């Protein structure tokens, strides 16, 4: 690929009026003469200069520009400028999302002015498009969303280009040959965008890292992490610092804590869990109440502020869960050892201890640092077996040991009583307006080389919900304890705003295609209506689609010091306290709670709000990386099933094709309208339907169809289907 050269011919310069205005408006505080404008246009012949001079005089006469001194011009700014975020679409055009407008503002490709996807930009709106839509032009780039990109390098003799992954980058990145960092033609690389000169068609960059050959497993996984700026290894100095930590349990430290080693304590986690950051204790008290402790690994004991270890944890802010690996927030010496509440080991913990009656009402509460001893470790399947059988016998097919065994009767009784209490708490939450999201999770069976050999679905059962309810209780009560204090104290809240009305209306429009009705009269009717919908679709072919669309209609949960409550959980106060091994906000919550228990003054709100914003941003990036890794693994899985036919559900309809989600494995791919050869299909936007012009055949959201794999692209993460037709039944 070579750079295009500017024409030096005597032909008229195209779109000269808009180009000059764009130059002047972009730097509207600066004046330009005709030579400077010619330089920006990359022209230097007499004919071009004369065209510019003539056009400047025309614009001056029309009072669109002003002459501030002899031969120097400025734009007359009678336009209101706005700020927003650019969302690139296909073919180089885009939309700006701005708080100043109720709808997105369309930006044509010739008005993007070197902005890139996600950039914060200044723009003005100059007209309304057809159907009353806004259209505008970007005048300034305020903040680049990112400076590092992943792509495939094309190496030429004296230069190279990086073709960036994904469909939202409309330009390649030019790399001088001395900045390719030993990359070879065709390598996947991480490239830094350094600058974008005015006259250049492409930005300039340099290769930071060679990731490997496209399509190879580790290359693609590392590419996903690099795409979102997420690390996959710890710096040497951080590992070294962690390895030198004193992780012993000492008498001196125990003396500073509440000793709960004699309380019956156990963990319930996934079968393949490597770290256990929470445990439950259970005791029946003489007054008939149940003392239940939620014990969380005391990460903040080891993670001291101002250290390289804490700085690294803060920057990461979260562990990242990809399909074949976990990229931890903390080094293994902490996450899998010192801070893991492993069975038959004493550990430092931070605890929320509650005295609860048979109605699941909290009668007393205590928060503080403890030392605990875990008596047993259960997998969810083992705890579920106890709940279902009402006994302490765990059958061979669900046991961790691979053989049938009986656990301690006291522990079995504790699990059964806590399950009973958890169900009461859950019913109360639902009655108060909580939304019951039990979305099916797609999981993969991987062989030793991380090849997907099977797909299974993870569903939430009573044992999962038992743990969930007690973690929710701890998170809620900690937030309530701080949030209700007077004067107000700075704290880290996990908040969830009410859903947007327009998104709910869009959801109603889609689910009505499946015959479901929603009632959005008031807050209570919204939550009960959504719960009814989620309940009604369980087990149906459209369940995953409706679950996904319902989640998307919700506002995003985020971290903030400004408490507005948690709509989805129906809590007035909520925080994250229970997972400090994998979430930095939980570490901050521990520190602040201990600070206030010690009588400390309110912490600096601005400092913690900045930390909340960073944590929310990193969580968002980690979520995107996790989704990309699932998509990648789905495509790898489908590579081995190219000759099979699958029944799927139409999960999206657009003017370029239909998206189909296979029922048996939840893999989603696209059928291009160009490949629907049995008719000429047209997209009806109002009905989310593709209609055949001759036959009247329709393909609409929710229809079952039969598809076959056409193409799998691991590099672009695209899965394309051929449409066989509708099932014959």
C-alpha cells in the first residue's frame, strides 16, 4: 500500500469552499493567508493559489470570513459548538453522541476530520438531514480515545502500514521502516499512533510489540488484551515486591483482630476455582438467632498504599476472565495463596457478621478485621446436592473427590438453614422491585491445547443463589452503615440508575414480535413486568436473545461516591465489599470502612470519585475483552463444524443481512443479504423484517432458520452463515 500523492494539476480544487471554511473553523482563533491555506491543502502551483485567493474574496464578500489584517483571514463564528463522543460506522461515516442532543448527530466521512472511534470531539450542527435528523462536522479533537491499536503489518521496502483490526478504523497507520521493531510482513502487532500531519492521508506510528502470527491461539488472546490496553503479565518489580511480602499468620496480628477460628466456616465456589475470596460461618446462638459471618480475604492488609504492588492493582482495577485464562489483578502469591481462604488454613479476613432470625431479618451487625479457619470447601454442585437431597450425602457425580461421601452433619444443617434464609431474602428483594437476571452463560470445554471440544451452559441454581444473597447482604449493609452516617462520609458505591424510557420502548417493540407485552406505567410495574418477561422466556428458543436485549435496555452499573441506589437490586445503598482479590473498588471499600471504624474523618471525595471513574472504565474494558474472547472461541468451535446444519434464531435484522444465533451453542453469525439468492430481499426497518420482493418470504426477529457455516475468520472475529431456509416442521 502506498500513500496517495496530492494532485499538482491545473484542475479546479474540489469542494474548495467547505475545505477553506473547515480549515479556518478548526483553528478559529488563528488567522491564515492564502499561502498557509495552500500549504495545508498540499498545493503549490499558481492555478491552485489563484483559486484559493478568488475563493477567499468570495467568502469575504458573503461575510462568511473576515480579514483581520491585510491578506489574513479568520472564520466568522456564528455557530454554536458542542462536545460529544464519536461512534464510527461503516464506510468512514459516524455518529456523535452528545448530551446536547436527544438523538445522535450524523457525521459524513468528509466531515470526520481525522477523528477516530471513541474520540471526544468538538463539532457543530449545520443542517438537518432527511426525516429531520441532525448532521454536523467535527471541528476539533479534544481527546483521543486511545493511542495504541492492534493490527496486521504490511512491510514494504522503505515503509510499512498496519491494517488495524475491527471495522471502525477507516485508515491504516503508516510506520517508517526504522520503527517496525523487527516485525515481519503479516505479523500481528501493537502499534502506537504518534501523530497525524495535516497533509498526510494516514497517521504515523511505531510498532511497540510483535504479538505473533494471526490466527494462532496465543496471538489472538494477547491481541484481545492489547486491543483494550490490558496487561497479560506483571512487571518484574511488582512480582519481586509481592514475593517478599510476609504472609505468615502471627500472634501479634491475631491479637488485633476478632478471633473467629472456632466458628463453623466453609467456602462454596465453582469446581475449578483457584482462589477463594469469601467464606461463610454459621452458628446457632442461645437466643435462637443465627450468627452468620461473611468473611472476605483481607487484601488491604497486604496491599499497602504507595507501593508498586498497590499502584499496579489500581491501574488494572479488575481481574479479566477470558475463556482460557484469568488475568489477575494481584500476583499469584496473593490471589491463590495468602488471600485465598483455602480449607484447613488460618487466614486474615475482613468480616460482616450478622445475627439473623427465622424471618431473615437482621437483628444485629458487626464489621471488622478477623482471623478465620475454613473447615471445608464445597463446589456449587456439592452444596446443591445437599440442598436437593436435604441430607449430608454428596453423590459421586458431583463430588470434588470423585467418590460418594458424607460431609459433616453440622455443615449440612448450616447449608440447609442458610438456603432457607437466602430464599426468604430473595423473595423480599423481588417483592421490593429487584430484576431477576439469570442469563445463561456460555462456557467451553477446552482440551490441553485450549481447543474448544464442547459447549455447555452455566445456569444459576439454589447453591449459587445462596452465596449471592449473603454477598448481597454484606455489600448492602456495609454501604448502608457508612451511607447513613451523619455528617456524610465519602464511600465507594455501586449504583444502577433507572432504565431509559426510550430503551424500554425499543425493548417493547422487539419483544412484541414474540407475543410478549410489557407495562411501563410506573417503577413497580416496570420491574414486575420485566421479571414476568424474563420468567416467561425461560426455556424458549428466544430466551438468550430476550435476556440480552433486556439487559441492554438497563442503565450501566458503575462506581461512584454519589449514591443514587441500585435499581436492578432494589437497594437504596449498595457497595462492592466481597471480592477484593479481583476488584480494586472492594479494596477501597475495605480501607474506607476500617478508616471510619477507627474514627477517621471523611476522605477526599474528589480523589475517590476519580478512582471510581477509573475503576468503572477498566471494568468496561475488561467486559469487552471477555466478550471478544467468547466470540473468538465460538468461531474456533464452529471451524470444526463447517459441514453441519444448525437451527438458529434470528437475533438481528439489518439492511445488510440477518444475524442468527444457533440454539444449541449460542454462537452468533451473519447471513449477508447478498447471499440470500432465492429472491431480492429488502429490509423493513419498522418491523425488523427482511421481505422477499417476488415471493413475499419474510425473515424477522425471532424466526427459526436453518444455517450452515460459510466462513470463519479468527482474525476479524467474523462468523458468516449460509441460509438454508426455515425448519420443515
